[in-house]
């Protein structure tokens, strides 16, 4: 049996399980699920959620594994990947250094910690820096094409 056949069989099993769980949920009905959830019983929905998490984890592990195997096949690809990861970490460090954390009240009455606030600021600053770098790179690429003509 080759790998493609095994993957098809596993996919069919997951699809069949998903369909069974879905029809079970549809058979129970919205109102009963809401009533059960209000008292903390999530038994009717939990199998479908567990299946979705399992499929997500399998997909992530396989994707990371094949990406690493592809990188290991070429030292030049590995070097470029490590350089980009290093640049990303430098941008994250700069963003974290520029961010400050302040305890913030949230809408639901809880408090966002100073550390959480700092990480939110870090994420926003990283987004702005990476977006600016992407725009600059597109402009430079377009200018380079125009100059070559």
C-alpha cells in the first residue's frame, strides 16, 4: 500500500466520523444542546470538537515535518530560513522594547495585566513594521522593474 492510499483511507475515516458526529448534533437539536450547555454538559458537541482539534494537530505536525525535511535537503534554503527567522525575532525584540504595559480594564469587567497589554502592543507594532517593510519591498520591486525597461 502506498502513502497516497493510506492518506485517502485516513481522510475517509475522519470524514465519516465528522459526518456521524454532525448528524448526531443535528438529531439532538439546538434547544437541547443549549439547555445542556447551560448546566455544563457539552457531551454532544465535544466529540466533534475533539475530532477537529485532532485533525488540526495532525495537519500542523505533518506540515512542520515536511517543511523541515525540505529545508534539511538544501543548506542554502536552511540558511535563508534561519536568516529570516532571526530577522523576525529582531523585529519582535524591537517591538517588545518599544511597547509598554499598563493594566487595562476590559469590557467584561476583568483586568488585562500589564504583561498582556505589553504583548498586545508588541503584536501591533510588529504588524505595523512588517506591513511597512512589505510595502517598501513592493515599491522597490516595482521601481527595479521600471528601471530595467
